[in-house]
C-alpha cells in the first residue's frame, strides 16, 4: 500500500488550533450535561453556582476568551495511521511547536515549569504530555486535553488486589470525590481506569475524561457501574464548588483493560466542570 505523506507543519498548525479551541469552547456534550444537571440541583446556593457556571461559559464564547484562567498542561493523544509518513520534522517536535504557538499566539496562560523542584517557567507551556498509538489507516488523529491542576492534584491511584470488587471500587471513587471537596471546582467529571498496571490504569483514567458524556460505555456491566458510581459520588453532598448540594459530579466515565491475575489497579483522574478537550484528524 502507498504511504500518505503529511508535513510536520500541518501537525503543528492543527495542535496550535486545538490548544486555543479547547480552552475557549467546551464540548457540546459537556455543556448539555451542565444544563441538565443544573435542573437537578436542589440547594439554593448550588443552583446559584450553576447559574454562574453557565454565565461564564456564555461570556467566554461572547468575548472569545478562555473558559478558565488555568489553561492547563497540554495533554496530547495521538493516533498515527501506520500508512502515514511524516516529513519535515519529528512528530513530537511538531506537537511541542504547536503547543508553543497555541499558548503564545492564543494568549493562554503558560503554567509549565521546566524542572519540578527548581520551578522555572518554560514561558510557552511546553513540553506537552504526549501519548502516541499506532493504528490502521493513513490518517493522524489528534486530541488536545488541557488539564488544570486544581483537579489533577486531587486524583488518586490505588493498587487493589483481586480480593476487592465492584463495590469497593465505587467506594474508592466516592471517597476520592469526598476528599477532593471543593478543590477541583465541582461538579466534577471523573475518569476512572481499572486494570492494566500501575501507569496503565492512570492512562486509562486520563483517556476516560476525553470520552464524550453523550457516549455511554459500550459494555453494559461498566455502563451500570458508571451510573452507580455517579450516584455514590453525588450522595457525598459535596455539591457545586464544594458548597453542598445534590450534584457533585456531572459524570463518571470508566475505562477497563486486562490486568495481571494478582492485580486490580484503579485510578481516578479528577476533572473540573470544564473538563476540556478538542480533536481533529489530518
């Protein structure tokens, strides 16, 4: 089969545009879920918070500005068709350049430090966190998910054993939301990874945050588990912005993968009410 050639500059431009779009435009499924859940909130202060959230989304759209001041660390998921040839530069260099261009030209806050202890800002929000997967075909699919750290800091991972089960995992998810309280700007979106290994379950949880809230889990078992976990999280009473109420989370998305016979790793990646991501295909 003939290879399809894609220039690295096209990847750079696509990443640039996705960085800006993701920070200014919430996915329609998330906006819809916010509108639906605002009608389910029972506390007066919670209803007021939802009104402020919806006004903020509208203002960002009208003024063409970021939805949140924390424009996040750029997480980029890349699916590269095995029949693609990239010319004019390396894939990762092209992505980093796209993040540089998106954050500097888009006037987005740059929040990345070069070293975790010496804390010197890189000035352009690079480097990005890049997850690459080879797939069939001759296309490249890019998803940019800016991740704010008010929510990221509240994420947790636990290496359970097979002696634990479904209800224990739901309890861990609810406990994570309760401990997080108002820190991740709830109502939250919770991405949950179950299975794989230590780092694999964390990646599953991050990917789960990028799944449309309008797309149910294809596995009926996990679809029901997501619903039960969401109910348990909302029962914590943390509520919008941590002020108390009936809506602590907008959704719980679960992704599962094979694991070792002796293991049951679980990760909960906490997302705020503006869990952002945007995708494009080249």
